[in-house]
C-alpha cells in the first residue's frame, strides 16, 4: 500500500463503525484480518502477535490478538471490553470499535455503536441467526445506525455453499427490516482465510458484491451534523477577569449539532432567556461561524445567568422543555430498573434527579412482540420507559439528533450507569398503567 500523506488524509472522509456478533463468531479475527491485509499493522505489533501465537503452539499468527489486548481476553479467547482501533486507507479514515459478543457484555456494544455510522454484525455460517444476533440488530436499529453489514463468517466451514449464505441473509434482512434498519448489506466471508475481507474470494465466485473493506471505503457517510438543529451544551463559563480582558464572559463547550454564526439570535435553555451571539472564539481566535463537532467559546450581547448544563440554541429552532420524557432504553446494569426507581438523568452536560414513573413495555427479541408493563427491566433488556425529572430539560427526539436526543440513567448511590435511553418513538407501546406518587421528596 502506498504511503498516505497529510494532504491525502485531509481529502478523505472519516467513517466510525463497530463490529458485533455472538461469542466465537470471529469478530476479533475479522478486525485483525482487516488491519493485517490492509497493511495497517506496524511491524512490531505483528511480531508480538506472532510470538504470542507461537508460544501457544499455533503455526499461523492469531490475528484476533491484534484487538484482544486484555489478559483475560487472551486467556479466555473472548472479547470483554470495547477495543478501539484507528487506521486509514488512501480512500478513507476509520475509527473502529470491536465490541464484545457475550450477552453479559451487551452494554459494551451499546457504547461502541452509539457513535457509529455503520455496524458490522457477524454471524457464524454454521449457526445462522441466533438470539444475540437479533439483540445486536435491535440495538443498531434503536441507535439509528444508518448502515448495517451482515458478515456471514466461517464460510470455509460450510464448503462455501451459496445456499447457506442466502438463507441466513434472507432471514436477517427480514428481521432487521421489521426493526426499521434502513440499509443492510450482506457479505459472505472467512475472516480466518481472508475471503472477501480485503481481497475478493476465489472460493465464492457466485458472489459478485463488494468485499468488507471495499464497502467500508465506499459507503455513503451521512453523519454530517452541521445542517441539523444547532445545539451547544455549555460545559464551562470562562471569565478571565484580567487587565487585558476585564469584561470577558464566554460560554465554552463542544457543538453537539448544527452551525452557529455571529449575529444569530439564540435562546438559553431551560431558562428561556434570549440574546444574540456577539462573537465566537475557536482555538483562541475569533471566527464568524462554527459547527459540530468543534469546541468553541460563544460570547453573547447580554449578561445572562448561564452555567454548566445549560443549552444554547437558535431562537427560531428551540426545542420544548419538559419534565416528562418517554423513551426507548437498553438496560445495562446488573440490578434491575423498576417502576418508582429514583435515578439521576444525565442529558448533555446537565444531570438532574428523576423518577421512573412507568415501564410500558419490554421488547421480546424472538418475534419483536411487546410484553406489556413488565414492572422492571433486567440487564440487556430493551423497553419503553416514562420518566419524570426534577427540572425541565430541553430534549430533542433521538430520530432528529442522536446527541441531544439521548441520555443515561445513573444510580445516585454509587454513580453506576443503569440505562442508555433514546427519546421519542422507536417501538409502539401499549397504553401505560398509572402509578402512585412517591412521598419521599422524589415526586415531581
């Protein structure tokens, strides 16, 4: 592969993608093969893998070791935590999240896929679509990942039979289509042998589609948030109060979505106070405009009481504030989330007290049916919740903004992350059951 210059990288696009699949489906091997065959592995890294493989009696290097970096992962032959890898080809730059396949680590898959524009879901050709495959498809749909690749792996173990691939692809496509996944691309591969990962396979001449890398390099990247609803969560208020800057008051944060320009009329939420942008500082220099995901400092014409957790938005495009949030969630904690549960809700840079008022339904992955009013969600459950917050929050629908339409629920006792939530409709829910109000200071 030719050397990539800084100028080349400046002209390429960035794709964030995640891998997912059941245990032993070959995710880490696929990632290792992808890095190895695209010449994205440093010599010393490859030599370390070769030594580790030889010490275990393996003749060929175990490419899964390129991503399974934890000792427990190598000893057990499984992926436990999300492994991030950064690599590039002349056509595109990549941030890859290799996520665990075991059911108990589904929470890590939610983390890895939450910022992805594409998810590669692996299926063992011998086993076909299993429950964990359905769970990963559901999570990809809930997280609004726009592109899903079904990689039917270990085709070498089923004699590279076209019918095996076709049956699995048909079943998965039908299931993911019901979930609302907008684009599905099925590719037959053998990560161990390298078939259709980077180079086309001579063993599957019946397949005429792209390899995994070719698809990753050419898929349309539609994650440009610069034209979405403009949102700036305030992280810190900057007041130097130096002789040079005696009256400087700036509101710093990373733009979550959209574009801000000097002269824009803005509203600060949840207070609803209005002003106009008088200046924008980017990397210490004034600019006329800034957009996601730049970190900036915004100056306003009026002195307004603004603090961390507030949201600056364009006045004509301000979201409504509410204390009642209905969302689809994936529960990630080991202990259940129950009706009446007192939690902390973190949205953007603001954290507020909240109560789980109702759990209208839980999703059954096997047939996508809804179990009404389960009373609680346990680890890895996907369901609908209704939450009442102590303070109004300016939330968007997750369908409109993955950044400002998402939140997490936190255990107020120990800070454990309980649940990842997506505001708005994802699955139809039955009518909720009214719940009794609490009387201990957490009823709002």
